[in-house]
């Protein structure tokens, strides 16, 4: 007994990935850890298979696909190895595997292959789908099932296990001659892969200390010791020692003190539950004690994440009118690249909806053979059939979220093809399509997301009620209103200088029907709660509110309104929906800062989802805090303005360390990042601020800053916090490394890990930041 405690287990150094005894191999260890070494599907994938790669523009090529020994990398090359160097992808970047002809590519170009032999790999971020066809149904089944098993195992891994998996993958690549032993040169190569520019003298000293056999090679336990030393987290060891004392073992009472300082449930019962869940040492666990390894496991788990895990589920009140929510919205949803010559695709709708988008845009034009098409008029973008877009929306509308989807129609079709659009929507969407007002709904208020669950709403022009026969069809606008309503289409045209430089665009005359300014009764009947109207002006709109009317503003017009009458615009947005869209004068489909629009209560702040950047980071962050469902409840000051923020606070963020930052230039082995961290606060104008740490020279593996950044926040409910890591360059622009953005109300205080994302939103696992967050209410 020590000071009245039970005898404790001996404290141990942090655990490292074990190389096993003697000369055990690490190459197959990854799959062994997953429990998949004897799996028949995995064996087939390791052996390699000839699969047809179906190209997006038609045609197919047979390629040899093979799962690598690390269990996560798939390489593919020409069947005789005569093609260019092998390509590869990581299973960690796959979002899903779809069997059959479910992708746009296979529906168009996969007819030559039986459906049961086909499957599609859907990737996270901007990477295009990979459409594949096997030589047999059995072979296709091996790959579909095998990939599913690996994805499932990876998802279930803890952060420590992911780190273990990652470093063994690096070890395998660094072992050039595949003898399962590491020479000093191979160790130096490994260090560069790990983004460490370690001093030669120190690296040699560390190598010799671990080379107990003295043969100039590290193997087995020697390599395990080397990895353990590399993966040490001195800052976590110091933190652990601060609470555990000299014996370096944490009791339930000491863990309770740590939880109290973190601002969490600090009962003894909770402390014991954490020990039972995360402690690795059986003896320690039985005595309600936690070792350093268990403490690290806990801090690297979801429980130690900066994002409040309660907010990863829908937790906000979803029973308020639609106008009380920010709604994730996409502009030019059909585009996969820029808006001048990019490709239109139904897959773009699937990606947006799976990313939580709840309002998608369809630019509808006259098509051949009576079938309307969707594309970007006046440009060289490709065309897709309207009915194919609706099919794609039906399949994916409610995969990510059960809350309503709004189809924002920009109509350039004549009456006949408008009627065709209505027929397609009714036939394809069926009961999902809302065609009548909800029974008993107050006409002075919009229904709630909860009431509209799994419903698809049409936003478009509507005929004045009542109408009876098709011959009563008329233009809805007088000439002045027509000019205002067409502003969005004009904004989409490239600016004059760009038009002149692109002579080919001068020839483009999209097929817009003469009667496109009229609305067919069939299409009008589908518009229930989202009637598109020209903006009547704030005075009239506030005096005669029309909850079911929606007006659209270009970003330029929205900024002008905010500057001239921001509070009045916020009152208007408390009662009815408004949509903001990007200027069309940008050839690269650039976005605008959505935060200034949210500050005024605008709900449908539409962005180009295909264009990565800080604007899309903010959009992802905004909707991260309510289970990613695409609806975020506006703060009370915007639901019933005018109003003040509920509280003000002072925010202190201590940036402590980063771990395993990715290499930016993989082709150049000697290239090591010089990272710094910038913390950005986005909110009302008075809250917007940026601060950054100093850069650390040549260390992307475990840089340490220990710098505190301070912010004053006046309206925390509207604020977003963005952590960006960049590679410092004194002679040119800094390079982006990774980022993470979340709503300030979803930030947890205390010591937290931040799991970084790439520019297009994919995970950069195992890259993390380690910070301490302190909030003080003023």
C-alpha cells in the first residue's frame, strides 16, 4: 500500500507498434491486426485480379488490381505492366462501394458488362468514382465484400491503432530490400517519409542505442524500441505526471480531478468507467488505475476530441419553421469543375447530398426529343438529362439526413417541357414529392424540418391562384420584374473581357423556349412552400410578409442590402426564406464568404460544392454541429430580431503540438514541412480575427509550439473556429497542410485533439493538433 492506496503496477513507457519477437515480419502484420489474414476475399485481393476500368467518356481498359500488404493500399497497372507507372488509392479514402450499374458512368457505358459483375468505388472529397467490372460474379463479390470488411475494420480502429497501422505501412515502404531489417540508411529514409529532418548525429545515436545486436540492422524488438522512442509524446507524459504524481500511475480520484479541470462529468463513477474502457493493462484496470498508455488512448479517442460528441447527432430543436434554420445549399450542383467548360454530372448531386446538402440547383433548358436537360447555359459545360438528375436525387436524397430536400429550379424551358419536368418528378419521386400543403399547417408560418421529414420540395415560379385551364397560362412578371428575376442568369455569364477572350462562347446560344417566361400549370402545382418571386423591397416585405415566398440575391446584392439595412434583412429572414448565390463573373467557380450572409439570417447560402477552399470549410463547419443533417438552428437573436447574443466570452487557445502532418512534396524525399498553426474566428464583423504561431523548421512529425492565442467573442452562437496548418515559405505563398472547422458552441474546453482534414474535406489520419481550450464568460 502506498499512502493508503492499493499496490500499483509498475509504470511503463508508451507502447509502440510491436514488431514481434526475433525476425517477425511487419509486412503482413496490418492484416493480422484486422483479423483478415485467413479471409478468402482478402486472399483474392492480395493475389490480384484483372478488372475492367470503365472510363467516364466511354471505353474500358483491363487493369491488374492488387491489395498491398499494408491492408489499405490498392495498386493497379496495365495487365502486362507496359502502361505508365502503377497508380494507387487508399481504402481509407473510399466513402462507399456500390454494386451493379448504380453510377452514372456504368449506366452510360457499362452495358457490355453484366450488372452483377460491376461495382463502383465512391471516394471522399473530389476524387472521381472508379467504375469497375470483373470477369466473373464471384470475383466481383470478392472485391466488394473484401473492401467492405477492410472499411469496417478501419472504422472500428482507435486512433492509437490507426497510428500503429500507419507507421507499419511506412516501415514496409522504407524496407527497400524487403529483408525485414532496417539499415541506418533505411531508417533515415523512413524518417524523411515521416516528415522528420532529424540531425544525423542524433539519429545515429538513437539507432546505435536500439541496435543491441550491434550488427548495424534493427529488427524485431530493436525496431519496436526505435518506434516507441519516435512515437513518444512528451507533452502527454508531462500532463499525465502532473495529475499522477511521482508513481506515474493515475488513480480514479486523480482522473476525476483531471475531468473536473476539463469541464466534464467529474464523478468517481465516470472516472472508473473511463478506466474500464481505455486502460490496456488488465491488472491496472482491475484496480481502477490508469497507466500512460491508457491515458493516451483516452485523449486520442472521440472522448478527447475538440468536437462535442453530443453534437455529432441531431440535438437541436427541429420543430421550428424552416426560416429559423441555416440550410446547407449548393449552387450549380450539376458541375464537377468550373462553370465555363466543366463537366455536368448526376454524380455531383449524389456527392452534394451525401455531404449533407439540403438545397440543390437545377438549371433546366430545352433538350432534344422533348427531354429537358440540365447544364450551365451560355457555356461549354456538358448536358445531362433532367430525368437522370431526378433519379440520382431520389436514390441519395435521404442517405445522410432525413430532413427535407429543396430542388431550386432555374427554368428556361417552354410549357411543353415544363410539363415533362413535372411528370418526371411525380413519376420518379412518388410520395417523396410534396405536392400539397400539410394538413392543419398555419398558413402564416412555414412548416418545420421535423414535419417535412423525407419530403422533397420544389422551389420555382407559381401561377396566381386560382387557375383552371392550361390556356390561361401567362407570364408571371411585368417587363420590369422580368429584368430583376433574370439577374441570377445574367450573373452567371462570364465578365465581358472573359467573353471576348473566349470566342467560342460567343457562338453559344442555349435553347431557351420563347415561352420560357411562362409557367405551366403542371409545374406550378408542384410549388407549395418555396415560391420563387422577385424581391419586393424590405419595406413591403416586412409590412406584408409572405412566408412561402423565396427571393434570390447575388452575393453583391446581398452585401449591399446587409450594408444598408442589415437589421431589417435579419427581420425579413426570420419570417421567410432567402437564397444567396455566387457571382457568375468568376470563371473558376470561386465562392464567397458565407459567414456574412449567415450573420444577416440568410438561410439558403448557396456555394459551389465542387470548389474547395476556406469558404467550403466554413460551410462544412457550420453544419457539423447538428449531426451533419444540413439544418442548423439560428441563434435566438436571428429568430426573433432585434436581439443581443446570449453571452460574451474570452477564448484562450494554447497550441501545444502537432502529430504526423502529411508530406506535401512526396516526389522530393528531402522535402520537410515548416509548419505553423493559424487559428481563425469567423462571426459577426467585430468577432472576426486571426492569430498564428511561429513556424517550426523541418518538423512535420511532432512540432511543439506551446503558444497561447487569445480572442474576445461578442456573439459566440454565430461564431465558427477554424484551425489551419500551413507550410511556411519566406519567398512565396504558404502551402496548405490541413484544417478543421467547427461551430464555437460545439467546442469542448480542456486538453483536446483536433483531427485534420485535407483541402477537399477528406481525413488526413493520423494527422492531429493537440491544444488546450479555455473559455471564460464575460
